[in-house]
């Protein structure tokens, strides 16, 4: 991307800065993200939202801005300087909206860069798991009084189990005999777990579990930490939309507690780290216990199992579909990813009772 083009786009936003240079940030997998430095040495994040993935970009940006404004109100006791480090600050355009659409139809938005912050791609100790739990827990707690129905559903059916099973059934009918044979063990597990994997969906559909603001991409790299490794700010709020708390809890646990990368082929290396789970739960429930029902707390471990399963199912479905969604490096890549997640489910299931007991005992200790 040429500097002149980025400067032009940056200058469509309502600021008094002078564009100096830019650096492309490669951490995201969907959007194009650039770090802009100005003559005054202030820094901003300029981002092109991928409208191939997100069909309603104005709705998506509206979600992000609305949630940030809500967080600012809830944290108004903090200083202005601290607020800019704890909450994403979006800059509007000179026309008064929070996105700019260029001549090619691309959508852009600008945020203030949070200086002196760290991110972690993986969790290597209980302290980071605990701080991550506190940070994502606080995000969910502070937004618990936000009417989630006002948010745009930026990816319809994202965690809808019935929808994911329907995709799987179609893929299975159309898959080659060779791929079905290769995936036989995983396919059998999908059928065996079907009833259990619909429990949370049924609780959500019947209104027994509250519909909330959820982040929907709670991997640890979407948590900013300060230089003392204390939780600072939740970032990458593109997928903020209505959901249940178990989605965010489960996705964080899935990525934090796997002892191996999600495409590790040596399944002996894939296990569920119970100590990281306990550390995350401690931080998470310290921040959310006052806004959660006992039913929500009871089903948090199942949330973890369900989110691991959804990824196993999605990888398997894509393998049966001849790899049309996820990027792969070799023919069995998606199948290996699926096997990895099913091994994680197996390890998690062996420790499931201890997970449940820890949650309930910890809540008891807070009362």
C-alpha cells in the first residue's frame, strides 16, 4: 500500500495530525492494519475492514464504537489518560461518521494507538492466564447492562450449533469416499457428541441463559497488557455481537489451555492444561461473579468443551469440503487440526469434574 494513499485516507478523519510514515502490522488474519506515526510522534491504527468476510461493515463499526462509548461511561472515574489506555478510542471522519469508504469501496476506520502495551501469542505461565481472565471478565461484566439486541450480528450463526451440524451433514453427503475414510474416527465422534453439544444452544434458544454482549474472538493475543504484564485493554472488537458468555469463556480456554499448537500432528503433545484453566477462571470469576447466574457458572466448563468441539467440527467440515475455507499447507492439514481439537476434548473431558468443582468452590469462596 502506497504511503500517499494511506496519507489521503488518514486525512479524511477528524484530527489535527500530520502523517509522517506507516508500518504494516501483520498480526491480523482478516483486515489490513497499519500503524501510522505523525509529526508530533503520536500514533494511530488505520484499518481496512475486510468486507468479503464482514458483509455489514457500517454495522460492525457501529458495534465497536457503541461498546467503546459504553465502556467509557462505566470507567468515567478514571483519568482521561488512563481511559485512552483502557478503552479503544475511535476517531470519526470529517463528515461525522466513524468510517471512510474510498473510491474502490473499501471501508476504513482509525483508532488511537495504545502505547507501552504488550501482546502474547501464547500463554506460558499462570500469571498471564489469570490476567487474561480478569481482562476478558471485566469486559463482559462492564457490558452486562448493554442491550445486546442493539448490536448488529456481524457474522450470522457464528456459534450456532445446529447451523454447524447442518454444514457438516451437507459436506459429509458430498465428500469423496477417500476423505470420508480418512476422517472416519472424527466423523464418529461428531455423531457421538451431538446431543451434548446442543445443550448450550438449547439453553440460549429457550432464554434460560441471558443474551449478552460477547467479543467472540477471545484468544490471548486480543488482550493488551502493560509492561508489568497486567491486563490493560481488550482489542479487536470486530466480532462484538449478541451471544452467551460461554462463547467467550470457551474460546479463551480453548486457545489458552491447549499444550500444543492447534495443528500439532503429534497428538501425544496435545493435552488440556488444568492449571491454566484454574488461573483463567480465578481472574474471570473475580470480575464476573456478581453479574452471572448460577446456571451460567455451572455451564462454563461445558462452554469450554463446546467451543473446542465447534472448531473440531469446522476443521473437519472444511476437510470434507476439500479445504475451501481455511488455508492449508498440505492435503491433511484440516484433518490434523480436527484430530488435534478432538484430542483436546478427550483430555478436557478426563478433567471435566475437577473443572466443575473448581468453578463452584471458587464462587463459594467469594461469598
